[in-house]
């Protein structure tokens, strides 16, 4: 399951889960829309990592806070802190990031 976050729910969600992968996206972004089903499938296959999306049009403050300059941008949070970032719809890199995060989760 992928959770939709905004400025009000973001901090509680990220701090409430050990590992979170956030997709910063916008509805007008073609690559973002095209990659959305892949992101959903990745979330379904990885129960140890929490997945979320932030619409940068609705929460531009979050995009600024995490220096999102292009979309889609994926940011990995571990214990509430940003620990990695991937710009662009790069499935293999995301799979690797999620696998590493899942292995980190085993030692938390």
C-alpha cells in the first residue's frame, strides 16, 4: 500500500515508520504518472518498507524542504532522516535501494 502524504501528515508518517520510501511527484508529470503502477507494485512486494507519495503541487513546502528539483524524485528515510535519493523513474536503482533498506530493517 502507498500512502498519500501532505504537509500535515508527512512528519508523523516518516517518524512513525522505521523505513519509508517517498515518491515526490506531480499530476502533470508524464514520467510520474507512467511510473506510478510500478511504484505500487514495488510497495506490494516489500512489506518491510513503508511507501508514500507527495504531490509537490499540493505540498510545495515539502519539495523545498528536501530540495526536490526534478520529478519524480524518490527519497529514502531511515528513522525519520533522509538517507538516500534517486531522481528519475529508475526501477533497478529503486529496487536496490529498497533491498538495502529492507536489510537495514533486519538490524534495527
